[in-house]
C-alpha cells in the first residue's frame, strides 16, 4: 500500500497564477481608473499577507463619481432602449463566466472563503444575476409593475464583505436593467473583485459612468448616503448601520432598500429526514464561515430527537475540513477580519459566561490568519445573548421545543426576520409552519439556496424591500403600480 | 437467531422496526453526494486510493458466454492484476455464477491466489424469481463448490408489494445456509427499488436479517451504484453500527468503470461511514472494466504519461 496509513487528502491547492493583483488601486469613475489620494491595505485573512493598497475615497472622489453617474444617466443610459441595455448586461454575464476562475481565486484570496464556495456558488450566482436581469431590461413593461415605471436615476450602493462579487451583482444587475446608473462602494476589507469587475465593465464597453466604483470605509459610505445627487440608496450590511442610513435618508426624497442582519431559526421536527437535516444545519451555519445574513444560527430542535440530532451533528462537524481556503477540499475557511474574529470570540465568551455548553469540532487551526473552529452551544434559552444577537460566524445556538407551536413561537421571538428553515417529511406541517413564521425567506428541507428569480429580504430589523425576482426589480423603478 | 435484538422474527416486530426509520430527502441526499464528488484527491492520497480500490474490487464476469477458460483467465488477473508489477495487491474476490465456482476456486489456488475469495451470485440471480427451494439449492451448490461469499438477490416484487417479512425470511434462510462457510452479501437492485426511502428500508431489513454486506445492484439493471444510493447505504451501516456495534459492509456494483468513479466511492466511505470502512472486509466494488483503468492510472502516476491500453492485460 501507499504511504499514508489513512485517507488523508493530500493538499490540492488552486493556483493563484491566474490573478494579477496590482500593488495599489484607485477608483473607477467615468469609465476610467483614477488614482486615489489616501490608501489603506487589504489583506488575505487566511495568511495576513498584504495583498494590495486600496484607495480611500473622500468627498472629491464621491462627488466625481456621482457626477459621472448623473452624466451617463442623462446623456446615455436613460436614452438607450431596454434591448440595448440588456445587451451590455448579457455581455457582462458572459465575461464573468469566462473569467470565473480568476474571480473565484481573487475572491478567496481577499475574503478567506473556501475556493470550493467561490468557484461553485459566488461566481456562478453572480453571473446568473446578470443573465436574469439582462432578460428583464427590455421587458420592464411586462413585469407586472405597471406600464409607466421609470428608473430612479443614480443609485448609491453599499455592499458587505461576506459575498463581495455576489452582492455587487445583486445590486448592479437590477439597477442597470431598470435603467439606473450606479455608484457602488465595496466593503473596505474586500474591494478587489469589485475593482476587477470594473475591468469587466471596460471589457464589455459599457458606456462610461454607468458603473462607478469608489472604495473606502464607513466614511465613504456616509458620503454616498448623504450625497444630494443620489436618488436611491441600496445597502446590505449590519442592522446598526442600516438604522443610521434609514435616519439619514428619512428627510430626503431618496428611495432606500436595506438588507440587514438575521438570526434565522432552523426548525427540525421529529419527522424530519435526519441525515439531510444534519446537512442542512451544517450548510445553514457553517456555509461561508457563518458570514451569512440569512445563516441558520438558531437550531430549534424538537426535544424528543435532540439527543440523536446533536450526536450526529457533532460527528458530522468533526468531518468539516477547516484550513487553507485555496485548497479545493476545504469546507470552512478564514474569518474575514480580525475585528470580526474578536466579535465572534466576545459573543461566544458571553455564552460561556451565561452558562451555555460550548462544543467545538476538534480541528487544527492555522497559526497565522483569523480562524474560529465550528462551534455549537447547547443549553441555550431565549434569554441568552447568543440566542438573540447576530454572531456572524461559525457558531450555532441550539434550543429545543416540545410542541410545534412552541417551536414557531421561539423561532419568531427575535427582532430579526430574514430567513427560516423547516425540516419535516410531512407536507401539511411544512405549509402550516411556513405560514406562521415571520421571515422573508423560508426554506423547507433545504437551507441557503439562492436564485436570481427568487425575492430575498427581511421582516422587522432584517430590512426593507426585496432583492431578486420581480420584487427586487421594482426597488429600482419608480411609479410602480398595478394597472 | 437473535436479529441483534432488533426484531423477534414476527411481521409485527419487523414492521415496527422498519417504521422507526427516518425518511431520506432525495434532494438533500443528491446534493450531499454531488458535493462530495468535488473532493480533489491528488498525489499520495490518489496513490493510496488506487491501491486500496484495487484490493476492494470484486472482479466480475456474469455472462451467459462464460467458459472455464474465461474464468481461469479472470482468476489469474485477480491474483496478479499486473504481471509486471508485484507491488500491486490482489483484488478482493472474483465474482461468478455458481456453476463456475469450482473452476474459479481451483484455478485461484493453482496460481497462488488462495487468499482471493470466490463470490457466487445466488438465489435465482439476477431477477430473484424462483421458488425458495430452488434458491436454497442454488446457494447450496455454490457453497458445496467452494464459494466463500454468496451474493444473493432479494425478491424485489415482494419488497415492492410490501411483503417485507417474506424478503426478511428469505435472507434469514440463506444466512442460515451460509453459516460460517461463507459471507453473505444481499443485493437490492436499487434501480428497481427506485426511492432512497426504499434503499434505506431494504438496508436495515437486510442487516437485521443477517447480511454481512449490503450490495446495490446486479449489474444487469441501470441505474446501479449511483453515488447517492451508496451514500444512503453507507449512512445505514453507520447508523446500524451505532445501534448494534456491528459493522456491516457495503458493495456498490454496476456502473463504476473508471478510477475517478472509484475514488469518489472511497471519499463517500471515508466521509459518511468513516475510515474504519476503508478495508476490503467492509467495502467492495463489483466491477470488471474498472480494474484496468485503475492499473493505467497507477502507471500514469509512476511514469508521468498515459500508457497505451496494450500495456494492461485484457483478461
């Protein structure tokens, strides 16, 4: 027999030769890359290696970007037929597919997520969003939103670091399809794929100024939100920042959509298909290191199967492969930033302090970079902080229930309402439960499934408005009515 | 027999036992199998996997045209898959119809393959449509001829009509007949059972009835050993071990033709049942063409290029 005594998978790293990262980046304004004034580093969270210097946009840059977007809107994009706009979107979608490997590698380097996920989820879905919305561009009158809809004009878009390119696609594709031009700011820790996307816009010969990308931190975001030249704000991120934005735009004529935090319940009924439910739990909370606003971070288990499910879950978690995100066999990559890691640690420590039982999968964590082992907390009640606050990391809080109604009540007892999961082999129970749950997205016998045709968004503190599908399209149009 | 204390041999107890199993969600099972198929197995792991897979092959010929000459050639290959490289392990067993068992046993012993088993397909293979006395005689012939493993088929008609106790009793009788003389593999023909719920149910039924191995297919019906079906069976043996502390083996058969497919099977074993199952005594692959592809991939790893098929034997 060969050398290893067991089936330990040898390293299977994806090559990073496919990407070339510049030492320093500027902004993408009016179809051109313009130099930035101040810069800050962006790092690979798996190694803490500095990948590049990212420009920090101030007032001048944001003004220039909004001006370029306005000019493109008035002179070109609003005058162009839907059919022509659609051609550009189709072109962008195809280029994303052609350059998928490059985007996947760059996303993994900058974000820390496993290459398997950027390759199989993020990039294909981003392309799918452009394809889907390309199809709508010349059919807006037939979207059931009324025949006299108009674009808002210039959209200011601020996106998070958990799915950098995918969130860019969720924002830019519908905005452009509906006839808006955009000023987009990627998250400060993950700007690289947005800047590569700017190259795609050039490659697609998108008219100058239709897409403008300015990089920076929260101060840049505030400049966009408060800019008088912007007609619509779209934000994905924390509830805390969402509230600040809501206050800021309240006295203005700006339209706003917010996609915020979550503390989703994944409810497992006694008649569930247990092995698939285990996969759903794992996918629900450990997908993308738990950096998912709709993550199934509260496992709500029927008490009579709790022991069996937890036993199987722990065994399954022991198989999760944590480590080098560039390895094709890695399941759980790096935490995106030191700041986020500290937040996860702090909230987990509160679980310990409040008497919950912590169990982490036995795995060796790399010494460099930011890492957190897949973890569950049992003995959780509604009154524990980790049952209420969003951790945004690979940490699952486990609660139990006795009757279906109690399960629903616990699931709904949260200020959030982005998503929920129901696991049962009984159809009537699935329909009953889904009608009771106050969440924008409900998955039955699956979790974390996304599709451009399906509207996504939350109840309560999880946000305003929907993204994806016809509902998402309507957020980028005014005069929406039913005729 | 005690049936591990799970059933008492009555129809009611069997019904109760099978009724306690959780369902299988098809979409979820397919998805899990597809995800595990993306595992990238390279360098030293690939080398280990190829040799392990070779040692797990049940090298099979099940044709109307089988002759002593054909079976003898197969047996020689089973012992020394590549006559030019003695570091390659022998396969797990040869698998033949019961009239070829004596030929196979004799020839294996002759060519230094006493350690290679002879598996006989039995109980009116492949359809299982015969009276019980015929099935018993079929098995007895194989055992008397020296079979060390019996691959019996279940009566799918009985299973699909809900006559679980009938299927159970057939397995019990064949199990008794095999005694300590032979390992019993129970073939479900999953392509005819169709649903994963049925596969899970058949797995638990066969294990309680005394199967040493559960096997997907005869090789005569497609689809056969698809990844999700094997996944469901591996979950079953894993759960059965939790219940009884007994490890039952799994044998996918049919449709596994190349190294990539075989390695995917080993990944399933590793991540679903666990590494304890990565041994020929608990995992076999029923195949014929697969062996040559494994040999060619092995050569490629040594030499750095793909050899012409002329460098592997066609036996």
